[in-house]
């Protein structure tokens, strides 16, 4: 496979977003007129509550404050005071006139999300950017309170969580609430046009998809002195399956979703492999996944994830059709389509020619425009199903079994039973043994249904 990997080196990931953003509004948003209809107060200002003040949450808040029309950051919540303080400082620097979050609207703790959501009004916006294990409960509460919502991926970590997200999305539709989801690739203009070319038949029927994320190790921070086990795991949420749903879901959801988008279908079953071959960090993380998904027409999607040092790296999707191929997806700044399967310059038949696009900003522009113009906008089902595709792959790889979509979606095993009732002194669902090691899924032994 001759993939032009130079393009994926330029991609902005959500974990590096805040380093490159300046809070700039897109040209499209600047050109768009703002209606004078009041929806969140007579001055037409939308108040924003940020729930989850890490790097991605801070970036999402910067995006929200950069949309067209008056916005104000009004409340913030996190379980860690240092993260909230750092986020508040960064946002106050970027958007000095739009940050109005005094100490009495800075909330700390596992119940802080409620206080932040309660601090804004019906018709205002809450940004849900905590680790995805908490997303279903936070989403339910925001919908209950009548807030519009931006929710970051991965939306849920298990099937019961996905079902809760779907139900909350249905209730939001009944209440005319707008929900945007953090599948930012769906809002990347070059990718949108590339997918349109595929759906238009440029390479014929899509017959095989490959989704890749292969790079160096995921980081791990040692336990801080005096920190509880729960606090330690939340700080390292990317390393514990109950918090992030696995590397396959948390890190690969975008390119699995892009392949399903290219195919215009969700898989009907999956089987695969995964394991922990070289990783030594005391956590639960598999360092490699290989999952084969099958679509209803019998065609396949292969998802390969690996985070090991010293190995070949690639970040993107490769799509094969009956008469050509494409290289696109998260990690590929410039999508390209080729005749045949040799992805060489002489075989290039299409590439994006338009202006650049900041998908992180656009996803917020679209959401806030829908709120201001009262347009239909509810991305919940798409987001929930993209998460379910990742969860299905994890279930297949961790168990070593072939599992259908219907079986996976109906599963009742929760990765963190009783999470909604956790207190700050609660033990997390996985605890270290006497040697400081955590339980690791074992294919052929682990039960997922």
C-alpha cells in the first residue's frame, strides 16, 4: 500500500487542539447574520456551562465562545480544582470579555456538573467534556433541565450507556433541544466532499474499508501522593476501560466512524483480537487491537489500532471500491481519491481544492447557528451508533468471540456499575492487586454478554 503519509503529519488532534487554536471564528460564521430573536435572555447572549475542564473541554469552550453572536462562559465544573483553575486562566486570556465565572460559579466534585448546569438557563448551552463514562448521566440531566448540548466523544463506554444516550436524544428531540456531538470529522469540509464523491459512485461500490490508528504509547501519570484510587484513575482516564471504553473506542472512534460513513452503514457483527504485548504501565490498556467488522452485504471493515514504540505509524482510513480507492479520515488533512488501488500521483482522480476548514470550530458553529435560528439539529443517534461500533469491536476483541450488533447493543454488562451514585471516596470498579497491577481482559475467558 503506497499511502502518502506526509498528509497525516499535519493533522490537528483533539489532544493538541488548544496548542494551535486562537479562538478564531471561521469565515462562514463571521459572514452569517445573527437573528435578533431572544432565546436565552433579552440581550440575545447564550450562556455556556463547561463540564470537564481538561484540554479538550477548554478547546471546546474556546470554540463555543468563537461562534457568531454573543456568548458568555458562565459556569465551570470539574472534579479537579487545578484543572478548572488552569482552564479558567487560559480561557480568560483567549476570551477576556466573554468569561464571567466568579468563584461562586466554579464547581468542584462528582456532583459539580449539576451545579454548573443549574447555573445557566433553559435555552443556554452546556459542554459535556468529561471522560465518556460520565456522559450518559450528564446528558440525561442536561436534557431534563432543558439545556442545549455539545457532548464530546466517546459518548458512552458500554451498551447500557449507549441506550441511555439514545433515550436522552429522543427526549431532547421532543423538547426541541439541539445536540451536537464531537465527531468533528463529520464537519470537516474536505472530508465531506470526499465522502460525497464516494457516495456518488466515483470508485464504484465500496467493498472494503480499513481504519488505522498506529503511533507511540499512550501516556500514563504515576499516582500522586495522597490521591485516592478513584482520583488517580480519572486523571489517567485514557488508561482504564471503565472510563474510556478502550483504545479502540476512545482513540479510534473517528476513523471507525469515517469508514462506516463511507460505507453508509453500521456493521452487523465483529470478531477480532487484542492484547497487551509490550506495555508495562500499571493500567488496563491493550496496546494493540485488530478487529474485523462485517456489514449487512458481507463487505468488511478492518480496524487496526496500536500504540507501541518503534513501530510503523499511520493515522487514517483507506477505502477500496469496485474501481478505485481513497485515502481519507482523521489524520489525513488532504483526502485523495485514485483510480485503481495503487495510490500514486499518476492515478489521482480527485482531491479537495477548496479553502481550509477547522472542523472543531465548524461543529460548534453549526450547533450555535441551529440554536439561534431554531433549526433541527440532533446528532445523538449518529454519535451513539459510532460509539456502539467501537464498543462492539472491544467486546469482540476482549472476549475472542464473534458478536452481532444486536447482541452487543442488548448487552447488560456495565463497566462501572452504580457509577451515577459514586462519591469522591468510592472505590472505582477496578482496583490494583498486591503488586499494583489491574485486571486485564483475556480473550477466550472474559465475558462480555
